C-alpha cells in the first residue's frame, strides 16, 4: 500500500518547505538509514554474542552494508522500499529479540513505535508479510529451545502482542488495504507477482 509511504513524504515535504536544500535532505535521509542499520546490526551482534569483540561486531556491520546480496539487490537497484526494508530488518530483529531474551512485553511497544519511522518499507506489501514470517520464525526458534513452559508461553504471547500492536499503530494504511481487498478493487496483494505493475520485481 502506497499509503504507508506518506509519513516519509510528509516529513521530507515539510523540511523542503523550510527551504532546506534537496541534496541536504538526501544526505540526511541516507545518513539516517545507513547509521540506523549499522547501529542495529552492531547491537544485534553484541546481543546474540555478548563476548564478541567490538572489532568483529564492526565487521558484521560492514558485511551487512556491503555483502554481495546487498550490493546487487539493494544498492544496485536503489528502490526506496527495498532500502527501507533493508534497514528495518535488523532494527526490528534487535528489539524483538531483546524482548524475548528479557521476557519483557515493554519491548513490543518500543518496537512498534520505532517501526513508524520505517513505514516506507511497507509500501511494498510483500515486505510486511516477510517481516512477520521472519519474526514468527525467531519466536518459534526461541520457544523451541526454552526449557520451561512459562518461557515458551511468553514467547507466543509476546509475538501476538507485537502483531496486535503493529495492526493498531499501522491502522492508517492497514485498514485501507483490507478495505480495498474486501471491496473487490484492484488489490495490491493481487499485483505482487505482476512484473509490469510492480517495481519490486523489475
């Protein structure tokens, strides 16, 4: 749903009206995306491997930025929704795993607030689906290797709460998308695999 891109366009339009030059807006946008992806990968590496030395965590950041898949599928194609999802994925994974490891529902609220800043990624509906498939797999993995039943139940509750909060905080583009599907209109989900209508497949 292209509605999900509106907050980004609104913010950039507002800054442009303040007579901030376009090239500075580009620098700010891609600086924010690069730095947030790098910080998230660094923190995620330290979260999963607490004894990892800083130099290796920094190497993980460089690898995520410039691995062959990123170079070919993200930077070469340079589609904005791809770039936003590329950044969103480690950010969402870090906060989601932090909640699972600490057994705190608090992180589900933090995650959903942060996702608003990367809502442009959801302008390509497939990325919404991929995000929740990935978070479900992470939840399944954690629940599978938890020994006590309480932790397993928490993992499931945490996933469900995060999903519910996502629907609530993103109702402004989720509801129009559902309404369009129910009304029998041209559905974005139906166009996911039509190459000429979908820049994500070009």
